[in-house]
């Protein structure tokens, strides 16, 4: 059912934030909408998603109604702050393509009414290739969505089979064509690398297949074996081998070589964007997370952050809907980040992006440890910012841990 929620202090029933903590001027404000529905659960998935049997008869209409109620709650909580139109909206899951287009458009319309949308707002939905139709995409595009992110995962049938993905290898590429025909000029494909039994040639074939569809953005994530998943159980029983760090590293280098050779630029460790007319199609929504900006997460288990206040909703859709039906916040808990926690998060997140981290964010002793990574070729210091090299990206988490090891 997804990973455990963090510990924290109770969320007030009215959902109000501490005095003075509101979306900040000069910082983008975003919305994330979590769709908790899936037809089946993939063996590797640890996300907060539910099949129909796990929902005990709860219908999608109940979730849609609750989402509208949380939008109203957010508008009340933020009413005393400065008007902050949404810079990005992202519908994720789960499987957003199971939700009728008119329901997703209705939620977007409600967000626009409650907060406004910036003129160039990025409005994205994730989609599972097997549950997408041309009509669904047309409905979203007509309703204001302008970006779609498709879970392609692989172009090899045996890899999709092991991942328990039900779509055929060519389906995602076909859906890209439907998205273009519907008027989307920003299309992203997600790939998974390091699946047991996936050779280097298999992964190269997936990269080349993705490029053949001419997307604007490609994400390539290493397969992580999460505790409690069917995939983890198979590893423990010895039915499939644990993916090796060396295999992940080799495939990451392959991804960067193939994608940069095709004109894409890496702007975050796992993400590449293709510049068109001089503008790279980076995911503005994900950049909002990496830059520590403000966002409200709507839906079961969704996390939010506003000016150093982080909170999270109850995980299961039934108590989520029940709380909002009783005019209560669905928040399960929250934490107020200290200035030191916020600084450490900047180091953790901003080192992942190509723009890098302002060196003044580091403490003097951390700058001393940085010198070792610069000398070894894993980082560079240029124009007052620390940036990871290609070799550094392979060790990003370890570099951060070393820098912060006070």
C-alpha cells in the first residue's frame, strides 16, 4: 500500500498552518493531485495505490468529490495570504488514465477558480499506456492540460513481463502519436533500468525505441527493490537476482551517452530534456520539488510543503474522504522544518540538478570535504555553484552524505 507515513505532530482539524506560513512571494506555487487507483498492482510498486478489491466498494466518484472538498479547504487555509496562482499542476498516481477526462478537467477548473493559473502554467498528467485512448487525450488537451508523461518502462517484452506491466512494447510509442494529434507539444516517457534479465542491448533498444517516438523529455530510473513488494519477496526466495550497483551504473552511463548524443540535456540526475526552439522541456513541476518551492498535495497520502511546513494526508482513500466529508482536514501529521533542516535539504536536492548548489549554502567544514570531490573529478565549482560531473551523478547520494557528515 505504499511506504509508511513519517512521524510528526498532529495536523489541526481545520488544516490551518502556523501563523505567517503561507506561499511565499517570488516562489512558485504548485499543486499535486494523487490518483490512488490501479487496475492491478505491479510487483515492484511501493506507491500509495489500491485496486478495486482493496477499496471495499468505494467508487471513484467518492474520491473526486473529496478532492474538490480538499481544494475548497486549501482555498480557505490560504485565503489570508497573497494571491499565488499555480505555476504547475501535476496529476500522478496510481493510474490517472483510469479517471475520466471530464473529472480531471473538472478538478483543474476548480484549482484555477480557487487559485488562478499562471499564463504559462505547466499542467501535466501521468498516464499508463494500456488505459489511454485518443479521446481521453483530446478531452484533457481541450480542458487545459498541456503535458503528458507516459510510463513506457521498457521496449522488451520479457522486461515488461518481469515488471508485471500489461502493455505491449509498442503501445507507449503509439500513445505518443495520439498525444501529438490531440495537440500536446510536451510529451515525456519514463524508462526503468536495471531489471533482472535486462541486458545492455535490451536497455539500449528501449532508449532507441523511446527516441524513435520523438518525445520532449525522458526519465530513466533505476529499479529499486522496496521491502513489502512482491518483487522483494521473489528476491528473498532467490527466484530473481538483486539488481547490482554496477549494472545500474553501466546502464546510467549508457542512457546519458545515448540521450545526450540525440540532443537531450541532463538537467537532473535521472531526467533529460530536449531543447526545442532554444527552450528545454524540463519538468517545471519536479524542479519545484528539487528547489524547495511551495506546493499543496491533494489526495490520499499526498505530501505538501509551504514555507518550511511539511504535512501529509492519511493514506487510504476511505478515511481521506471521510475526513473531508466531516469538514475536517485529511492531514495525518506535519512537521515544521528548522533552518538547518531546510539547509540540508537544499544540499540534498539542489546537488541533483544541473544548475547546482550555491557554494555559500555549505558550512566551512562541508566546503573542506567538497575539495576532495572536486579533486577526484566528481564535482566542479563554477560561477559560485557546485555541480556534479557525470561521474559525480553516479555517486550523488554518497556525496551528499559525505558533505553533511558533521
